[in-house]
């Protein structure tokens, strides 16, 4: 049975040292204002923050990542992975 998937993206963020908490708070505010469903967590490893975003509007999702999340001043770099909607979930 094929499920109808909501456009989803995973964004991995690298931040300035010690700025994780402020970035997480800023991302939360942006995403609440944009009415985008999300999960965000600080992590250990190559990246500092993992963000999962979902929205019925794929263009809003892309624009929010590009124009807002990636432009937060203390974010050094990001890696964005868009989920392939056409594939069935196993």
C-alpha cells in the first residue's frame, strides 16, 4: 500500500562554538511563523544540530531553508537532504 507522503527535508547544521541553543531557539521561531512541522535536536558528531522539516508546500519548505535557516548568522554550514516523495516507504 502506497502512503501519501508530506514533503520532508532533513537539514544538518554546523554552528559557531557555543551557539547551538540560540540557533535552535531562532530556528523554532522561524518555523512556527512559517507554519512548518519540525523536529530539532542538538547532536554530537560532525554536525551540531539535526532538523527535520515537513510542509504541504514543498516550495515553502525550500524557501524557508534557503532564505531563513541557512542565513542565521551563527550557522557556519548546512547539508540539506530532501526526501524523495515518489518512493514508497518500506
